[in-house]
C-alpha cells in the first residue's frame, strides 16, 4: 500500500514551509509509517488544519505613499484571496483533520469556540486541548529544535556546564502572560538564570532570541518550562518537549496532563509563580544531583516524545 499524502493549512504565518515537520522523522520527505507529510501538496489524500483560525480576519494595511502613487500611475490588479473550498484542495470532509493547539485562555476562549463550530462544516475530526472541543484531547507533540530526528534519537546527553536557563518571550497581552513576566522579574532579582527569547524587556538582561532552542538548553542541567495555561488536565506544549529533548530536567509549571503522558521523575513540579516557587527553583538549581538521579527517566521520556507523542506518529495512526 502506497503512503498517504498529508497536506496542511494553518493560520500560523511562520509555518508555511513545504518541508514542515520533515525534521520530526528519520526518513526523507516527511515519511512516517504509512504517511508522507507534504504541507503544500496541491492534491493531498488528507488535510490537516493546524490551528487554522476561521474567526480571524486579516487587518487591511494602509497603502504606503509609494504604493498609492503606483496605483494612480499604473493600477495593478490585486490577486484574490483563495476561497476556503479552494484552500481545502478537494479533500473530502471525512479526511480533513482539525487540531487546535492554542490554550483556552479566557481572552480567546470564544474565538476557539467559533473555530470549533466552523470546523464542523468542513472537517471530519475536530480536537483541541480543552473540555469544550468536540474531541477533547492532548496536543500531539511538535518541537522547536533544529536538530535532525536521528540526532535527537541517538545523541547521548551533552556536557552540562551551567545550572539553569529559561526561554520565554515578552508577550503580555493576557493575564497569564503578565503573571509569567512578573515571575521573570522576581527570578532576575534573586538568582542568576540565563534568559533567552524574543521581545523581552531590557530589565530581563536576556541573551536575545535563538535560531535553535538547543543552544539555550543543551548546556544546562535544568530548564524552566512554564506554560501559558495550567488550568485543565489536557494542555501541555512544546515547552516541556523541547526541554526534555535537550536532556534538561525541566522545572515545569503546568496542568496535570504531563503526569499522564510522561514517566514519573522525568520533570520537577514548580509549585507556584510566587516566592514559594522562587525558593523551590533556588533549592533545585543549587544541586546538579537531581539531574543525575533523573537521567533514566529523562531518557525514557525522550523516547516517548520522539516516537509516540510525535504529531507524525499521531497522523500515521489516524490514517491507519
């Protein structure tokens, strides 16, 4: 039986590459089991709508003076945005999969609900990490290391030379984001942890953004993995997968989903984003022995992430 081709459609602007997810398999061209992941294939057998936002309307940008003059001097026909049926590429409803991966934050919960409602008109399977999804379930794993699958799968733990890092961002548009930034401010005022990420405030003294998250995790014993949402038992994101795949022992703040998916001892629970949490981090990172004791559990968790929780494996099992 020939492999089935999986296409993809998303509202994430940075995920439009033809080779999306190819790094998550040891085979060429995104092959995993009975499928081949080809995001932009014109006639796929199945179509994945990955965080596709039916509710979002792109804001119209005001034309620059140069563009206005160009239109006046020589009007140019503007290409029309393809209709939704065109974007679905002729794939029948029963072969269209909708996976919503953003957390059900209060500020976007109604948008998520609208997306689920709209998806029922076009998709045969609709899931997300919240209780009001048609199929409530964990998100299959993707990760943000640039390393190849084979390297992640076979690489021994790299030399650990530093205590702890945190890769985060300066986003502050929701209450949960603001709580995370407040915790970051406390961290920086009381201990020496290396911070990396985009758009962070000057007071964070961050090392800036990274082209490969591996560089900001692999040399560290511990890594702070703090979710944007910890209020249900389904949501867990790449923050935890990235940390473990870099052979860190994550100091994790999130809901109980991780406990159901990963072996005991493969991560540590940060109790809270306050002084109690600060004291816990101080205690942990002062002693690398916890990492050495957790090494077998980290190794087991990495194999679960790579081979079982992997989105490609999930898609292969869905098609089967």
